[in-house]
C-alpha cells in the first residue's frame, strides 16, 4: 500500500484544489474535478500540473461508478 488514506486526504489537485483519488490500479492519483492524472513515482505522488495528464472522458467510468 504505497499511498495511505491519510495522505490522500491531505493531497489536493494543484490546478483546481479539488480532492484526488487513487486510480484503481494504484499507479496514479486522479483529480475528481478536472480529471488530471498525477503520476506516482517511487511511492511519491507527483502533484505538478506540468506532470499531469488529462484523462479522456469516460476512460474509467466503471471505476467511478464503483466509488459512487
Ligand atoms: Zn483538478
């Protein structure tokens, strides 16, 4: 478990200050608002707008439905 729930609650998207959630595969953090995906390198989330990728609409709809 590389990223703890406590850490997730502290982290926020640097672009829009919304919360981020762990991707189902644990490889990255995704902003719930702007859909930027922040990579995790060596167990450390890279919370930089320049490093983020914007996930296409509907790319992981199933995962989101599971959360809601
Ligand atoms: Zn955001």
